[in-house]
C-alpha cells in the first residue's frame, strides 16, 4: 500500500464506521518522513500525516476535510489526475510515478514527485485513495543546473573566458541575483576577474580590500557562505552592505590544484531568499565546476607554453635568439614559393666571422659567444622589416632579403659589415676588433635551394680570399672573376 512507486494528495472523510481504520492509518503513517495523504472517493482529504502538514506549511486541521483541488497549483492538473488516477470507473486508475505542481498554504508553489492509487475493499471496490508526495523542486533545479554546466564545459566552441561567463550567467539566473563575480584573492587583495552585472556598476580589474567584501567570510571558512538581510539582519553591519549595499550574497571558494585562489559569488542589493543547505551545496558545485575549468585552462596554458618552448628549441638558436638552420631552411622554401608565385626576386647572403678561431683560442669561448651575440643584435637592428637573419651554424649567419634588387641587397649587407666593424667590443679592458666576410647572391626563385646556397658560399670564399671584412656579390651565371667589395 505504501509502495514507493505511487504517491499523491489523498482525499476523504471516513464514515463513522471506518473511524478505527482511520486511526490505524494515522498510526501507520504518522512518523514517515514523506508526506502521506488519504482521500475519499469524492477526492476530499480524510487523513494527512505530520510530514504532509510540514510540506504544505500548515496544520493538519487546515487540510483534513478540504477538497484535493486545494493542493494543486493548476486546476487543469487536478482534473487530469482525476481522469488518469483517481476515478472510480473501471480500470482507469493508474499507479505510476508522476510530477505535479502543488500550492502550499502560504501560496508558494513546489514540484512534487507523486505516487498515488486506490485502496480497494474485499470486493475490489475503491473505498479510498492514497498518495505519497516528495518535494523535488530543488532536485530538479540541481539536475537542470548540472546538465547546463556540463553543456557549457563540454562545448568545444567556447573559450575558457566564454565558459566562465556562461557559468556566471547561469548562477545569476538560478539564484535570482543581478550580479555574479569571479574574483582573484591574494592576502587581503580582492580583484574582479570576470563579472556579470545587470547594472554595469562592477568592472573587471577593480580592486578592493577583501575584508570589505563577503568573500572575506569565504576566505575565513575556506567554504561556501550565504547571507540575506531577511534572515541575517546583522548583514547590515557588514562593510559589504555599508559600502556597496549588498543585502543578499551567496558564494564559494575557487581552488586550483588544491590551492585557494579566489571565489565565485552572486549578490543583490535587495533581499532575495532565505538560503538553504541545498543552496550552499549548489553554490559549492558552481565553485567546484569553475575550479575544474580553471585547472583545465591552466593545464592547457602550460601545455601551450611547453609546445611553444619545444617549437623555439626546434627553430631558434639558443645563443643568439635568432632562427636556426632548420628554421632558415623552411623560410627559404617559403620565400622561393612566394617569389615564384609573385614574380619576385630573393637575395641570400652568407656571413662568416673573420679569425673567429683566434678569438676563441686567445680570449676564450665565452668571448666568442659574446661576439656572436653582439653581431646578432647589431645586425638585426639594421635590417629592413622583411629581412630575415639567422644563425646558419658555428660562426656563420644567413640573411634572406625578399624582393631585393642587387643595389638594395648590397646596401643592407654593407650596413651589417659596418655595424660589426664599428662596434666597441670590450669583454675585458681592451677593445677587440671584429669583422665578418659575406657572400651575396640573388635569385629569381626558379632554382633549387642547394644551387643558391652553393653560389652564396662561393661568393663568401672569394671575399675571404680577397682579404676579409668585405663581401662579394655573385649573381647567377656571373663571371668567374667577380670582384670583392667592402665598405672601407
């Protein structure tokens, strides 16, 4: 008779000869934690237990003898359930579980998970109806919030910032608050990181003393906190009320890898509701969910940093910070492809330090490294915006000059030679004279990389033979007796 597969608001006044039966039922159901109601065939309440009186926020006398329609939030539901489950005519009464919106004695409405059905006599006639009702309003709301939180966090099209904003908007909607804030808290510094504010009075980046906010209670408790002026009049003495007029607040901590980093909170300048333990559990769930998103975002950020670092290691020379041989080779291919498509030329210059072995042998490798770094800095500062300089290997550097004519390319190369020649390089008390030689060539981009680099290398060799500290321009199909040039 009390199978948990059936519940509903029951109705009936027992006839006098059933008084003993009513006493038995009252004794049987009085101490059950869920609301039980017995109704007569004409759908009037005959017996209710204490839990039913608490659920509908009234006394038993306010219910017994009343029509069951009094319990329904909608007249349509009352008539529909009468047809489906509480009629006396041949086999139409159903015994399944269902949801109905009920209205309490104070006018508030809740959703009741209901199981109901008939009680038959020995001849199979319906003599009573019985229902069991459980308030599932908060459970349904929680399930809905969880489903929407999952939808937000599993949406690959949302960035972390968009997900965070969507979580704040959902919290404002559920708790009925106009303001939702994600804050970063360190010591007594409270910074607004993200905000949903219907009035636009709070902006990201604003900083406050955490002791002037309700988040101070979260910091102190390391747990959720809620207060409303209607149930906590002492909130009027709180700095958050006196400074910002916050009359209702609920929030929870945010943690990344077990470390407290801030809070998520929702607030209103008006009293909103008397918060329940369920509300505290739910705002904690918001905090845990956002903490998970923050932790995942932090992990992704670290992975991106690691990836970028690997990319730099793979493409960047550690000593000079310039692109390495691998990066330069890829860049030459891209520039040749672009030049072929657009009918542009490409200048390629190979630089090599003069007497670099002597520098290392006499002054040490640290001085040699410093000389390479000096050239990288001074040369980079004198390039055109489209030029690319990288370390080709050892003391050699490669320069790419997109869209350069012979005249333009020679001017750039001369500037780089002069930049090193004029440098006041003093790793110790004395100045060390530095110079480089360079081989320059031009291509119409319709030849192989190896052919271009071999020609630049031959030009460099000729510059070395001609006395160093100079460059040789060796164009395609150039005469063997191409002359070296310098800027002296």
